[in-house]
C-alpha cells in the first residue's frame, strides 16, 4: 500500500518574520527554524494589509510542493 500523498488542497501554515522587502509586495520571510521563504501577499488581502515592515510577524501558507515560496495570509498582532 502506498503512503498517503499530499493533495492540492493541503498546505502548511507557519508564522514567520519579514526580513527583507522587495518591489510588488514581495517579501523574504524568516521562519522560526531559520529557513527563509519568498512570500507574497494574497490577492484578496492586498488592500487590507497594505505594506508590511521589516520585523513584522506574518502567517504564511506554504505548498508542500514548493517549500521555498509562500502566500502571506495575515499579520500577527
């Protein structure tokens, strides 16, 4: 029997800190384990979140297929 495979709808939710800001709402986010992930703001939240600053904590949704990129879902308080 094969081990369970990831489905398209399964994602990994993590919290990280914005370490660098790039044009077009793209950010480098450092995770608690030391990895750095390229993050972009979710389209529906661009107006709500606006710009983020270095050092802000954010919640990321990462696809199990590409662990180097993620979508920023919210700003942590």
